[in-house]
C-alpha cells in the first residue's frame, strides 16, 4: 500500500511540474523583466502603488498575465522587493493564477457563461476586500530592497534578463514551489483512488467547506481549474464548492502560504488566510442558490477531482514503469518544450552563479560599452523601461494570440477528433479499456476546443452547436462509465451512438455554422 | 520554517478528518437516466401527444413527467438528422410547451398546445424519414 501511495505521489508531482512548467517559465520571464528592465519605480507605477486603483489594477494585471500559483511566486517576491504594498501584492498573487485569456474563453463557452462572469466579479470582490483590510490593518507592509544598478544596452540587457531568470531558479522561489507541490503528496496519500467523486454534490451542505480543505493543498493550472468548474456545472455539483476550488485550488498552495509567513510574519499571514477563507466560504455559500444551473440533469458523481486522488487502487504491479508510462502519456508537446526550457534556465543559472564567483558580472552589466563612451556610436539607445514595457505588452498580446493557436478553427478540431475517435472506439470494442480511457479525455478536450474556437472566431456559439457538442460529451461520459464497469453490451451500443453523434457534430460544425 | 511546518500538519490533519467520509467509489458509476426519458426524439413526440390526449386526468406526477419530456426535446432532437432550422423550431416548441402547460385549462392555450404538439409530431416524422441510421422509430411498441 505504501508503495502505491509513494508512486502515486511521484506521478502527481511529475504531472504537476509538467503542467506548471509553461507558467513557471512565464513567471521567471516577468520577474527578470521587472527587475532588470522596468526597475522598481516603474513596477510600482505599473501597479498603481499609492493610488486608489492599485487593487483593481493588480486584479486586471493578474487577469491578463498567464501564470499559475507556482509561476506567480517569483513575481510576488519581486513585487515585494520593489516596495509594493502587501494588499496589492496579494491581490495580484491571488488573481493571476485564477484567470488568463485562455481559461476565461474556455469558461465563457460553458453552459452558464454568466456564472463565469459572476466568479470573475466575485474574485475582484475577494481581492479588493482582503487587500483593503490587509493594508488598513498592517499599513507598514512596504519595504523596498536595494536595486541592482541599471543594465547598459546591447547584448548585456538580454544576458541580464536570462541571467536573472537562471539565478531565480536557484533562489528561494524554487524552494517555495517545491513546498507548493508537497500539497499534492498530502492529497495523494490521504485520498484513495476515485474517492472524491460524490463528495461535492449540490445536496451536500458541507461541500464548499470540504472543497476548501482539498483546494488549499491542491495545485491546479488556470485551465485545469476552469475545466473542473465546467465538469462541476455539467454534473450539477455544488456551485459554492466550485468557487472555493477556483479561488483556493488555482490561487493558493502551501508554497505561497509559506512565503507569506516568511515575508509578512505569522500574525499577518494568519490574518490574511483567515480573512481569505472567511470571504471565500461566505461568497461560496451566498452564490450556491442563485448560480445553481437549472437546466441540467444532476449526476451523483464527478471525475473532475480524480487528479487529486491517488492514481493507484492497490492492485497494480510494476509501478515504476506504470508511473513513467502514465507521465509520458499525459505530457503535452507545449509542456515538453517548457520542461526543456526550464532545464536550460536551471543550467544557465548554475553557470551564472559559477561565473559570478570569478567575475563581477554586475559591474560588467552596468558599465557603459567602450565604443559608446568614446562617442563612436551614433545610434539612439532606448531606455530600459521602454523595452520592459514592450516585453510586458508583448506577453499580454501573446497570451491573447495564443488563444487562436490553442483553439484552432473547427476543421482542424474535427480532423483531430476523427483520429481520436478511431482510437477510442476501436480500443473500447476490442476491450483495450486502458487505451480507450487514455484517449477519451483527449476527445473531450477537442470537443471543448471546438466550441471555444467557434466562439473565438464568430463571437458567439449557437444553442444548436452547443447541444450537438453536449450530446457527444454525454455519450463519452456514458462510455467511460460502461468501460469502468466492463458492461460489454452497453459499450457496443454506446460506441455506435457515439460514432453517429460525432458524425452529426461534424456535419453541424462544417456545414451549418 | 517551524510555523509553516505546523501549518502543513494542521491542514493535513483537518483534511484527513473531513475526508473520513470519502469512500472509494468504484462500485456504482453512471448517470441516472429517469425511467420516463424516451429513447429517441420520435418516441418523445409520440409520448407527449399520448400524454396530452389524457391531460384532463393528470396527476401532479403526470404533469411533471410531461414537463420533463418537453424539456428533453432539444437534446433528443440533436440526436437526429434534423437541420439547424428544424432543431431551432423544436427548441422553440419545447420552450412554449414548458411555458404554457401551466395554463392548459385555458381553452385558447389548450388549442395552441394541441397545434404545437401536432407540429412536433410532424417534425418527429421528418426526423424519422431522414434518419440514415434508422434509430428513431421504435423497434417495439412504446410503453406509453
């Protein structure tokens, strides 16, 4: 049993590192740009420090920048170094991992887009209330640290940004991230396989509270949290629990909590946590009734939280191989690339630290190039803050542009679904359930991307097209359950129904848009 | 560090305590499908027409089942070869049926509902006619 729990925890941590890697990389880039190009004064200006709009501004910045609750750690540390107030930092730190353009678009095409708007506004209420209270109760939370000398132009600016990214990998940020991942180990050990399927049903008054205890140690990327929200709405689970999952599951982890204790002290951190949990639970219970969808058939379970439970039931063998196989199967191409990039950042950081032992790199970075000092160069040198602002704006633009790549046009989605359909149906019929169950979420994912892709390009998605996709989704869920229960007659019937539903979906999206 | 370690332990213990009720849920999977949910759009239209013909003797349960079936119409129609325009008409019919069934005692409303159900039956016939998989028509007589 201990062996299963060990390998289960290993798999969950590996999966989380892979999912987090693009966001950690983004977090490192933002941190380096803040420190080396923007500078402390401009970072304070960017977040409206000292003005009334600082909290909503931090919320808006958090909405646009694509980071998760691990990737945000180096950024909040840099914000603290820049002398921003605790309320503003915590508002940004809590919002940035909740939403990004990709996940908001995903949420808006769910059956209840109003709920997503309500959740977004509720998150603004949460961060504003907590930020105001924090700054009111603890007014002296700002403390700017010494700033490195400005980097001079040319290749030095690029090297300074890369070097800062690398150095940050070998800083306490990584320690906090590892502590953040420890929550997954706790959950994997505490929660047996598939044990959280019916715990947050809408008729359970404890559901928001229960979810709070699971969501704090859990780690969820913005997209994972949004897809779990979608699954919860679809299955008629508790809306209050969904809200707690979004704010605490995506926004918080043990690493951020530890950082808070070290940065602000136990009293302030406990006060902030207390207010946060109180506001989230209060809002969760308030939203429960008005936002519960009325047009869905309530299911008595959900698979959305299987990812937080131990992946092994206890009857598997060769767990090491199985863990590696499961990790490789779940690894997406963008995660794979980000993992290599992250590895490169770590190596670069190591090299930078070793070089710093022998040479004064800071002095070299801040020294004016000789040819310019002699007045040979006549070209105009852009100030660092312009490059920094451009980099941040480029990140905003990229996070929006990436939506078009992540949610391709319907034709591409349907071509992918056609391939996945073959894998699922053939393996389900030949009783190769493990293979079918691996591909089934991929089919579900493309089904969602298809809808979001149309919404993104047309500005709306008709009820007709939503319903065609919902039929496929329902059939996929039924097939999943039938395979889990080895109901062979039902599987045969469902594969036929699914093939027809997919054909109708394809016709609707290709010919009737 | 000591304080944060304590926090980790507190969270873990609280989590363990709250999750004591989480049993491994491996025996029962699946979504409960109500017994009165028709298998196809054709059957749903047929069932609604039959139920409507005896609406004078409805119990509260009969009325609720009629409402349920009317609510399922868009989903069932999406499982047919009906075109987008035809499906949107089914959706409108469903919404009107749901809105007006409360006032079925009113003569004008009753006449309207009868007309809507006739139109629904026509659409169901169309769906059965264009059904390339022959999945709409019942293989055996409906229980309704």
